[in-house]
C-alpha cells in the first residue's frame, strides 16, 4: 500500500541510517578541535575545521534523505506532528543553552564581583583574596587579564544589527504568508530578503569583532567581560550563520517548487528557529551592550 500524506494509519519508519552514528563522531571531533584551539593547542584549529566540514557533509546527506522521503510522499500528519515536537524540543534545548551563558553573566555581575570587592558578605573574600579590589562593569577582573580594553558602544553597530534582525523577522513572516497564499514570486522575494539581512548581520558582526581585537584590545582573553561577551555574541553569531544557511537552502527548495500551501513544515521549522535567534539577540543587546 502506498504511503502518502493522506494516509492516517501509517507512520513511516526509515531504514537503518548511518547518519546519527557518523554525526556523533564528527561532532566529537569538532568539539575536541575547538576546545584545544581555545586552549592554545596548535593542532586544535585544523581538527576543528575537519570536524566542521565533516559535520556539514553529514547534515547534507541526512537532510537530503529526509527531503527525498518527503517528496516521495512517505510522511503523513503523524510524522509531521513528530517533526514539530522534535523541533520544539530542539529550540527548548537551545533556550537552555543560552540560559547558561546569560546565567554566567548575571552571576558574575551580581554576585562574584561584589563579593570580590567586599560588598555584602564578601568582606573576608576581599581581605584574603583581592584586598583593595573595587568591582565595576565592564571589568577584566582583579588581575586585569588581557590588559585595559574598551567596549563596543551599544548605539553603533549593535543597534544597526538589532534593526536588521527585527526587519528579518518581518520579512520571513511575510514570506510565510505568501507561501500559504500560493504566491511563489512573493515568497522568493521576501525569503531572499531574509537571507540577505542575515548575511548583512554576519558581515557587521565580523566588522565589530575585527574592530574589537584591532582597535579596542577587547579579546576573548579580556577577563570575565571578554569571555562572556564573546561567548554570548559568538555563539549567537554561529546560530545566525546556521539560520541563514538553512534559509538559503529553503529558498532553493522553494525555487524548485517544493512545499505546498498545506505541507511546508521545513519552512516553518526554519522560521521558528529564526524568530528564536531574533529574541536571543534582543536579550544580548539589552544585557551585554546596553546595561
């Protein structure tokens, strides 16, 4: 019996797939590389890029299989519901990921630094560890790791990038409505605009990082401020890159005529992810750049 979108009694189960196993290996290689790269090991950088390229190849093959199965009509509403649930849990895990970094920033600013400077219950901490240290933010910590630095003004490139991401949230929403209305040209225009805005955001963030390292002496080694700044903005930038890449792939699929007014979860999943990225940036702009 053929398996189609309209068959409610069949849940498609794919054949044995090597992708989860191979993907776990490539991710492990990637993380080993980046961890050693950040800790000054010369071999860490090439290992990271080898793992990254291998992971991208796994994703290309894995999602290629999923697209082929979808176009073959093997997914029905039950499979669609499981995809939606999986994407929801994935975004929830991403929320927890960023919550950990925001939590580190909050803990450092509201607890660790005041204790080190002797505020509240930190008198003994200040006396025995860093006598005379006066907390302030931004700071490189009591030892001034990395030396003196300057911060990125909130009302320059960060504000521009905020407006860019807010605009991209509008364009992808318009594209979604165009898809549901069957307006393919409008869909391609507005989805393409979203890809362009994501690319511009990444360009400006690269400019910001170059300016920070070259002119402000603000680096990943600039104490607690530098580490929290680059970990939060850097991981967000990575998510914007992945989101832009996914949007570009969805644009190519739309160009080839994939998706219908009623069946287009891949588009919706990427749109959910993009809106999540937008919301995270608003938190970053407020707590990292403004406050």
